[in-house]
C-alpha cells in the first residue's frame, strides 16, 4: 500500500512538473473569433485566431508564404508557384489542387449565403492547377490587387471534402462538382480544422480556444508548446485578468491601463504603429451636405478653402501626445506614412489664424453650422478625439454640434449617406491605395472603385491616377499612381487625415512582443526574454 | 383553473405579438445589418448581394410577415452574424446562464431569508443594525462596479479565484455544466456572488418586514399564549405567512436574472445568453434580438403562472376559478 502511494506520488510529481514545463501562451482577445471555418467571417480577432492554424499563399506583409513567387502571364492572368514539401496537419502534401479546392470553398454559399470574405476574389473567373506546384488565376479585368487579396484565401486540404477524382473545375458559384463540403460542426469539432499552420486546433468554444504546436511544420517551429485564446470584451475585466495571472498577454489595453502599468514591475506594454488611418469625411457636394448649413444657404464644405481651414485648425500633435500619451502617430495623408507603398508627403500645418483668414476669404467669416458625427464604441479614444476636433473647429468660428452614436446606428447612417461630416477609421491588408480607391474615387463598377465615396468627391486628376493604378501590375509604377492620387486628394481634402492608431498589448514583463501593423494578436509575435 | 390557464395564454400571445412588433421595427429603424457586416472593401454590388441573402432588401412589412409565418412553424430565423439558427445559439448558451442564475437565487434565499427573520425577531440588537446597514450598502452599489471590485479583491489581490471566463465544463445529460468540477466552480463563484449580493439584501429586507408585520398579528399572540415553542412558532406560523411576497419576488427576480444578467456576464466574460443579447444588439443581429426577447416574454409568463399556482399551495384561501 505504502509503495503504491509512493509510486502514485512519483507519477503525480512527474505529471505536474511536465505540466509546468509545457510553455503555454495564454492570450486574451477583445472579442471572440467567430468561427474556425476560415472563410465566412472577417474581423481582426477571427483573422488573428485562424492564422495560427491556416496559411495563405501570401503572408500578412505581402511576402510569399505558401507561394514561393508568382508571374503575371498577362494583366488578367497570374501564375503562382507553390512551396514544395508543405504538409497539412493531416499529413497530406500541399498541391495546386488544394488551392483550387480552397477557391471553390471560398465561393461556396453556405445555406445560400456567401462567405463574407468572398469579395476579395474580385473579378476572378478561373483557378486552374497547371501542375502540382503551379496554380493559375484568370480574371475578367486586370486585378493586380489579387497579390494582396490572396492572403484571405486560407488553404484547406481537398481531402477534407467529397471531391471527385481528377482535376477540380472551378466555378464562381463554388459548386465545382463537389457533392459535400465540410460543415460548420466539422470545423468546430476539429475534423475539418486542418491547415498548414504552425499550430494545430485542439478546442474551439468561441470565448475559449486552444491550440498545440505543429511539430511537422515546414518553416521555423513554433515558439510555444500550446496557445490558449480567451475572449474578454470588457476592457476592465481583461486587464484584471492579466493582473490576476489568468493571461500572459492581453490586446487593446486602455490608456488608463497603460498608465497603471507604470507602477507595476511585473507587467509592461508594447505598442506598434498600426495600419488604421483616422480621418474626417466631408461631403463636398456643391448642392449641400446633411447637417451643414450656412446663413446664406450655400454649401460651405464644397469650398476647398473651408476644408483647408478645418484641417489647419487641428493640432494633431496635441491629439497624439495628450489624448494618446504618444501611442498614436500624427497623420499627413490618407494612409499611414510608414506603410509600404505610401508616398512621401509633407507634414500638415497647424495654424488657426490662417484657418480663420481662409474662412473669411471663403465668405464664412461669421462661421457656419456643422453636425459632426462619430461612433461612440468603435475606436479606442475615438469619442475624445471627436470632442477635441469639435473644439478646434469651434475656435475658428464654426458652430459645431457633436453627435456620437453606437456603431450599428452610425454605420447605417453612413451607408444611407445621412452624414455631411463624420469621423472614420480605415485599415486594411491592402497597401496605401486601398482606402482612397474606395473612399474618394468616382464610382467605377468594373474596377471596384469608389464604393464608399460618401464625400461625393469627383476629380479628373485623382480618378485618372486611380484608374491607372487599378490595372497596373508593376509595383513601382502602381506606387507612382498612388502618389499622384494622394497628392490630388491632399490638395482637395475631400476628407481630413488626423492620426494613425497604434496597436497596444499589455503583457508580463518577461515577454517580448514584436507587434504587427494589422491589429491582429498572434502567438507568433510573442517570445520569452 | 382551466379557464384561468386559457385566459393567461390569450393574454401572453398578445404580449408576444406586441413585443415582436416593437423589437422588429425598432431594430429596423436604428440599425442596418449590411452596414455592420460589410467590411470596408465591400463594393456596392457586394453590399446589395449581402442584403438580398439576408432578406433585408425586401419591404419591412414583407419581412415582418415572413418572420411571423416562420415563427408559427417554430422557426425563429437565422442569425445574420453567425448564419446559424437563432434557437441553436440561444440554447447553446442557456446552461451557462441558468446555473449562475440558480446559484445566485439560491444564495439569496439561503442567506437572505434567515437573516431577515433573525433581524425581524431581534429588532433592537446591534447585529440587526449592522445587517440593516450592510443591506443598504449592498442595495446601492452599482452592479458593474461591484463586479470590478470583486475581481480586484479576489482575483487580482488575493488570486483566489479566476477573473473571468467559464473554465472547464463537465457533461451532465449531454449539457456542459460548470458546477461539477473544481475549475468550473471556481469560475462560477464571482459572477454568482455578484448577482447574489443584491438578491441577499432584497430577501433580507422582505423577510424582515414580513416578520415584523406577522409577529404582531392576533394569531401569533394567541399562539404564543398557547405556549408554542419559539422554534415551532417561527417555522410553522411565521415562515409560512411571510413566504407569499418572497415567492413572488423570487420568481420575478429569477426571470430577471436569466434574461438580463448582461452586465455581469459581460464583465466576467461569462458565455451566457445575456452576453449574446448585448453582442447581438451591437451587431444589429435582429433575428437573435427578436427571438430572444420573445422567449423572455414567454418565460416571464410561465414564471408568473408558476408563482400564481404556488400562491394557491401556500395560502389555502386563494382559489382560481
């Protein structure tokens, strides 16, 4: 009996020390990943979670990942060369057939509803496996953006579905002659949660997910034995969980949390300039804008001098240093200046005196009335910035009424075009051109331009540059077109850039965080000191 | 009794109908699911296609009547956000809410009622005064702030309990529950206590005022004159007579806990239905919000009905004809 007990104790000790040695990284997200299935949903936390398990042809920084490179056959045809020797978690080798299957799965409508990431596929008409390691993408229109959009196409193994033998014939409905795709349950219980990523799926319960290291990973092995992702939407509770030792790292701490860390040696924080540009959208329609009125009945925002005055009135330096404690960067254009492909632009001036003169020149020396809209629950510190902007404009004589509302209400009003001036943030995997191509270009259905042009801005120079950019497959030339468009937009100011956000992580002091621009939180960026 | 039941059913279906109209039209007016779901790189064509797939491009009345006819067939619709049947989403999260709600209500009854009777019987004692002081404090602390205090004290300072999340679950008849294993239980304590504090204070006050009232009734004086022991007096004559308001309030509070523990569930990241409701309102997920509130109305109807039946059991004078 005594011996049994001793043995048991020994076993328990071994088991316990084994558990202690396993390096498990426990992270807390600010919202729950919506699905294990990589296609139906976008959003930073869903994307951040799934990239542990699945990989795409292109990495988050536009470098090749499962691809080794690509060749444009013509402006409407791209051949992508696949990496050899990559294995899925189920042991299958990655081939071009899996990429075609994944494209089919992306287009497949689940219960008649398209996946929300489907829009990234743009004008793609065909996906063909040329041989095992080459896959060709054909397009209806030139679509150079596909290089960047490929990162949405997580690659799944074709063996996961009932695929008939022989080549898969892609079609835009996602039917592809495939009788049964894996269901949501297959993904959530792990049967279909198979990718090529550095971590393997263990458990997914929305607010809690667990992964383990993929020992057969093709690249550098993962740094952690396991990863646990909890989701805590309340920022106070998230921070408390960190201090309570429940988590090693949390995303999106508040400014108050950060200042509390100053007095704590066990924890620290890491910031990283992110891809989101915060800006003001102004409706430049000469017939007038909603919520904007002048005593003489004219449309103040249609006058470029008024827009310049509004930009000159803003002390961006004060916003980033006072409201964000330095955890934000002053903006000088409609894309983070530090992002690849962003043109060189001069800094924006702060000069309220000059702003008043410009307003007087434009005939609004006695000011005009402006309703400024901002979402109340969308951007960290966003409401305070909106208040600051309203005050800056009030100082140059504009009668500003600030209207903050919940995101779901704000988003409806934005889409309905009900807001003449509003505060917005735009960050996306595509480079510097992505935002301006949507927000300021004239509508062009074929090239996918101008879908969010709530400024009603229309400029021949800007449109010409954007239309040339949309079909340019040469990166250097494309960047020149972006620069031309940016110069035009910054001269006309259909919106006013204010600042670029920073992503923040609070974590244990013995961890090093190498953050990314794309607002995602992943185990790849965390290592022990 | 049968006509009573039928009348109740009639009333509640009118209630459900009014509720569905209010929520359906209210959600339509303030928010647009397409605008919330569509990411910034959606083209206008993508948005129109999405609206069609969600069925929100149709006129509002058409949407409402197709919703009603689906509900009549037992189909509460599909979540815009998760693309899953709404009932699945709610049922999946119900156990987490129920176990915390019942624990909180149980704590309220077990601690609050005896404390109330005690302070009703011993009105002049110092301990009664401190109980009265504590209930006043417990009543007036805002729920979310109390939750953060609990986290700060028990999770951050003492590190006795986890700050948030649900922890491990055990399967009981195919339903995941937390109270059957240590880790799950430790996750349950803080949210349950946070909900229970208010309930304890309320039950204490109800029991105390009931006790004070009943103790001076003629039948109590008579019972005492007969020489009935104090213990029997409290158990048989007092407890039964103060139970009616307690049962009423407990029923309503249970309903309230199940339906609207949103603040506690959010702060503790407890994956219950209250959090689902809040997230769905944020995401303009109308089918979830509408179905949720209809179910809540039905639940209150059932709870009130059970309370009425309990009245009859507790007080022989009450009859439903």
